[in-house]
């Protein structure tokens, strides 16, 4: 396997069109920060509906572009919509889900993201790169489906309850949770939502937001997730497979992402049984061991004959481990461990952390590769995974089976 030199050449080639990629991430960081105020004032459903506008406009702007500048502008607009949605969807799911299945429903968000990645890779296989306008036109379909689906979706009962709209809240709870919904709304966590809502007229200062333990943990887990190496694996898996001699590297990457989908389904089934902490610990432990194996396979002369096999097996093992916890848990955990008054802003800040460091890893990966080589970079990722295991077991509370009200009280005593 031509690990170091060829991978660097591939990354240099990708740098030629990096503005198209990085502009999306920059827009997503801005969008994720801007959604909390709208979600708190207009509601979760109305703000989610608004995200369809930049998602649709950005795709059409890129599809009809006559210059690179126009494509980049379209990607920025699309990124804003993606950032808004990335912050709002886990918040909305956490508030509409019954306590006993909140973990499984929260995992569906990550599952659908994984399915979207597979769909994009399949499109990349089926449609040639010269038909890039067709790809952008296809990207206009999901926001249309989003807007259509939201026309029949109820507002968050907890948001309605916090605004004093009790009858609407109870009606939404009954539609979502059945005849016992209004009782669960009152008993399973909305008393604190009402208190948070009554205090919402007072602005939340940045100092108050950043001093909250749940916010710190949420931002910390997303930072560690990004520095654990997932972007390096996802972005460059095609190059790894191509250099290993696999003729259709894009199809191989799609197969790896299909594995991600299947394991995320497994994680969804385990979320409300095994719990968040256990899955995070198992996930980051497996990711770290996978990185260690790849570092050895690519760095030790004694294993040079096995480098291709180790790289492929390590990539698959890493993705399997990521899907079990590091992928689905953080987005679910943040709205669970932050109080009602701060929840919207906390999720927005945590997802902004995700997008900012997603961008940072993309920019830093090539210089790091040049400085310390593939094995050195992978050893760094393994170290971050080990740190995350310690962080998980010392800082994160288990939220499985607890109502949002119970979690808020537990966090206040930590």
C-alpha cells in the first residue's frame, strides 16, 4: 500500500476544490448558532420548517451556477440550513419522545444521516462527476420532503407548555403519546419546562450558558468526537481503498457506510437498554484500538506486507465502533443534560462546536500528515479516544430511563 506519499497527493488534489467543501461547513457553523433564538421564540416546528428555505435555495443556486463563486455561495446557503437542522432536530426529538424510548428515537436522527451518506455515495457511483448540476438538483428534493412532512407534524408539547399554551400542549401530547400523553407531559418533566419558559423573558447571558455543566459536557463530547478521527476516516476512505488495490473505491466506501447504517440500527435498539455511557465507552474504546492497529499496520516495517489488509479492516472496525455510540449518542445527550431554560441555546452551541472542529480537522489533517505521517496522526486519534473514555466515565451522567425533569435535578447535584 502506498500509504503516505499517495495519500498526501490525494489530499493535495482535494485541496483544489476544498472551498466547495469548507464553505458548507462554515455555513453550518453559522446556522447552528442562529437557530436557538428562533426555536425559542417561534417554536421547534416553525423553525424546522424555515430550514427548508436555505436548503432548497442553496441547492438550486449551486445547480444553476455559472462560476465557482456561485457554487460556493450556494454551498454556504445550504450549510446554513444544515446547521439549523442539525441543532433543531435532536432538540425536537428529545422533547417529543416518551421517556422510555427517547434514546431509540434520538438515534434515528443519526441513522437517517448515515442513510443519507450512503445515498450520496451511491449517487456518486451512478452519476458521473461531469453531471454535477444533476447532483445539486437532486439535493433540492430533501428540503421539499421536509416541508411536506412538517405540515402534519405537531409542535413540541414541552415548548407549548413552557409558553403557557396548555391546551395546545395537551392536544399535541395526546397526538404524540396517546391518551396518557397529557399526564406524562405534566408529570415527566414539563414542570421545569414551565419554569424555564417563565424565565425565558430574561435574556440568557453567554456567561450563564458557558458556566452550565451540561453545556460544557455537550461541547466537550462533540469536540472529542471530532478529534477522534471520524472525518479523516470518512473523507479519505475512498483513497485508502483505491491504494489497497480495490478497483471501485467509491463502491467500497458505500459498503463501509452501509455497515455504519446497520450498526447505527443496532445502537438504536440498545440505547434504552445498555444506556448512553456504556455505549460511549464501548464505542470510543473500539475506535481507539482500531486506530492503534492502523497506526501499526502503516508504520511498522514488519507489517508492511499486511498494510492494505490492516487499513481496510481497521477502517471497517472504526466505523462499526463509531456507529455504536460516538455517532448517535452526543446529539441525543446534549438536550437531555441541559435545563429547559438553556436547552435550545445549548444544543446550538454544541452543534456549532461540531461544525467548527469538523472544519478544523479538514484543514489540519494535511499539515499534520506532512509533519508526523499517517501513523503519527492515527496515534493522536487513538489518544483522543482514550481521553474520551475517561471523560465519559467521570463527567457524564446516565440518562437512560430518566425523564428530562429527573435528569435536570440530577445534573444540579453533580
